[in-house]
C-alpha cells in the first residue's frame, strides 16, 4: 500500500534511552504524539516535554513548523520550553544561563521566557553586577537573541542598564572579548530600534571611543565596532553626521582602520565588507547637500573662486583689470561684485577654461546634480595640484578649436559621473558588500578621485584625437576605464592611478571587443541571438558569393594537364566581368598575364555548363593510369562539365585556389558552397555582423523570450499632433 503523504518517517531519541522509529502523522495532534512517546519510555507528565530537532538549529517542534519536518529527520524528546524557563527563573546559575543562551535562538523558547517576565531578572543581574564573566556573556547573548526575534520590550531597558552596557564597551579588556562583542551588538540593535535609546546612548559614548576597538584581535569585535558607528551615523541628524564623518577622517583613525581592518592579517569577511560598504556610502553622502545645492549666479564668493582659477591657470595678478570693465573707482573684482560684467579679455580666458556661458560662467554650474559640488572639485584640483591644473588648461589652449577638451564642461560631467558611480545621495544597500579601500586613505576622497579622473579624461581625449562631436564617446570610454580600475579594489590612490595608466584607450577597445566576443559565445543558444544570426546569414552568404565570383573574374594560372610534353606548361582561365562566359588560353610562364577576355582564344558560356566534378570523379583523373599519381592529383583536381560530353579540367596549385574556384563554379550554378574555406569565411563574417549589431546592447541583459505583445486597445481613436 502506498504511504500517505501525511506520514513522515523519522527517529526520536532521548539521552539514556533507546531511540524510537516513528511514523509521524501530520494530522495527529502534537500533544498526543508526545504522550505516546512518554508512555513508551515510562515518563510521567507528558505536558512537560516537547520535541526539537536533534541537530542544526535545534528548534522546537510546534504546530506552526511541524509541516517542515522531512522524511529521515532525527528529533529529540526534551523538557518543554515552559518547564525549562521556570527552572532558569527559579535558580539562574551559570549552567542555567548557558542553557538560556542556547535556547534563546529558538523563537518558541525566547517568546516563553519573555512572556514569563524573565527579562527584568536579567536586567537586574546586569545592573547589580551579580553576573560576571561567562554568566554575564550568556545573559548578553540571550539579549541579542531576543532582539533578533523582535520580541524584546524596550521599555525594560533602564538608564542604569544602558550605562552598564556602555561601561563594558569603554572598560572591556581583551580577555572579555565575548562581553565586549555582545555589548557592542546590543548598543547597535538598541540604537536602530528605539529613538529614546539612541539619544541615551549617543549622549554617553563618542565615536572616537568606539574606534579604539578597531585594534582588537577579535574580528567579531571589530565588526560590531564598525556596525555601531554606522548605527549612530544612520540615526543622527545632518549636523551630527558631519561631526561623525570629520572624526573618522582624522588621520590616526584612518590609519588604524586601514592597518587593522582593511589591510589586516585576516581577509575581510562578507559581514565586514557590508559594514565597510555602509560606512563608505555614509562618508560619500557628506557631499549630498553640495551636490543638490543650486549655485547663486550673483554670489561674489563663488565668482571670486573663478577668478582664482584663471589666475592659477594663466599666472595673472590678483588685481588685474582684465576681469572686468575698467573703472577708476575700484579693482576688477570689486566691479564684478557690483555687477559691471566681465571684460572681453576675461571672457577669452574663461573660454580657454572651457566655460560655455562667458558672460557669467557661474551659470555653467546650474545643473543639479552636481551643483556647487562640481565647483568645489575644480577649486580643490587647482589649489592642491596647481601644476597639473595649469598644464591641463594650457595644453587645451594650444589645440585647434574643434579638438579642445573643454575643462569646465568635462569637470562638471565628471563630478556628476563620480556621484553616480559612488551612489552619493542613495541609502546604503542592505546586502551590499562593495567598497573601495583607497577611499578610506584620504581626508577628501571624492576630490582626490576627481583630480585623477579629470586628468584621465584629458589623456583619453588626446589618445582618441577626439573632436566636439566625440564628446559622448570619450565620456563612455572614461566611464569604462574608471569602472574597470575600481573593480581592481586598489588600496591606495597611487595604485588607482597606475591602473588607469595601464587602461589606455587602445586597451579599453580590446577589452570591449573581447567582452562582446565572450557575450556572443555565451549567448549563442539564446533565441534572440539565433534569430538575429539567421537574419544576417543570407546577407553574409551573398557577400561570400561575390568574393568567389570576383576571384574568378580576376583569373588564375593553372598547371597544364597533359599526357605528352608540351611547349606551353601553363594555362590561364578567368570569368568574364558580366559572369556570362569562362575564357581561357595557354601562357608561357606562371606570371599572371594582364590579358583581357578578348585576347583569350577559348570560351565556354556559363549557360552550357551542366555540372562540376571534383577529385576522382574528374575525367582527367579517371584516365590516369597510375594509382599513385591518381591519389596525389585527386585532392586538387576539378572539372567543369558541359555539353556535349565535354569537360574543362583543372589542377589547382593549392587548397586555397581549389576552394575559391569550386565555390565560384557552384555559385555560378546556384549551388551551395561546401568548402571549408567558405564555412570559415561565413563564420568570420557572421561574427563581425553580430558584433556590430550588438554594439548598443552593451551591459543590457537579453531575455531568452521576446516580451509579450500587449492587448489591443479598446478603440483606435488616437490623437496625433
């Protein structure tokens, strides 16, 4: 008889007892099954027992999860959660607390403990200091489990309890690593779960005090220290967030993070990578306000920065009168502040700097993003790397107008590109693990990255010999260069610069070609690719046919096939340009004669050709008496058969000529070209056509099936304007 799907075959064990094999009926009440097991082992009070998994999570079996039991499972009969909780509450010894820490991972047990008001007991033990060492670690572990289950009543966390946990973080020694790790995790969870707890915790501990634990030899402590800082940052106001960011940018704190976490002896775990990802996004988001700030065209402070840029680039005195219309009543900048306008000479210099709005260059920064942030990056570049800035501007000043790489325009677009790539303005991903170690080495990471990338853009522009109409192409190549360099996870800005130097324009083109070829190889079985390939095949086949016919029109010199000695050893054959006749005649040497078809004495109309014979089927090979000679000549022999019973016999000098002519004759006769050379040419040309057709699909996933056709509209009364 077939076994019912409601029956699960499993084993139940109990310490000191022989295991029972059981047909677990999912329709039978769970207390009845436990009562039967207790009866078999002679146990009283079956209501005080429960079933749990013997291995793995050791979760208790309840009516909610019993359907998850699989055939072959091993269960254990143990005391029920209610009885175990009562025993712990009556006598909370170290062994009982260890049992609490282990059992709290199960939702059923943890819920029972909270329901029986066990949390206040644990809070009192922590506040009063009656639990120390391992016992304290077990209590803190239980708290963490309760938090993970989301069943902890936060109101029971008194100020004294929070103060005690913070004290463990501030005073813990390496020997108390477990207590320190649990304390850090509890504070993180409390901050993210309660606004009141965040205020209480942030008032009693600073980020600088937490960073001390970056040096911990225990990776879990380092992980929770970074996670706690992230939690504080995520909960804080913009003002407080900027203070946290400034603290983390202190040189000695960055050095500790780099040496002990990012470049430490141990490989960065996936959990730590996620926390570093969150921290990186938070640091980058310090630029968000500037990115979305619209520049004020009449802001004299911003206009002053543009004058300083021009001064650095062209070496002009700060009081030069070239910036504004001359006025005896004040210098150039004073006049600019009063709105007197920009002089013609100053407009020339702003044009050399790559600005488009010469009357008021500040208008170039009107787009948001990147807003004022683009101006900040340009000013940083000019102030910190004046030689590179001046060289870049002057290099473009010497180019023809069509070949100029506009510095201001490219800087604005580069800032916007970096903001997008670094996800500035976005929240950290809940599962993201992407971070760039080099960004943790700089006090101003975005600005330093900009300085390298804007020089890269100018270099790529020069390598591509780009013009105005190539602007978007250059930006696409630079985006690819930066993306590939970041994917290498360089640990310093110098290493990032070196990678960018290796990824020049020609290397990028090669990488893109290899990527497209790989995409074609890996996606050849997809239906859209197969359909596209078949659509391209007739066009490619026609191209191969034209090549073969052109080869026949050009003509070839063949060895003469004869059984007697002849003065002329070679003959020349070619197809007429109109593809109507084959013309041939004898020649004295193997040099190709420039003979037009009119000078060749023999002619065969293509309309009279009835077939093509190859190899041993050729008449001149069949007449050959010696077997050895027949075997040697057959691979390169072919004959054009025509009426009445005539044949034009060929012996090709090599395989290439043989394939060209046999394919060409078959093309004339509207037959399929079967040579290996034809198949090879077809594959090469099809591959090139596919690559060209797929240029615009770079980075776009191609579905295996076409999207569904939408339903017809209710009517066709469309309004077209």
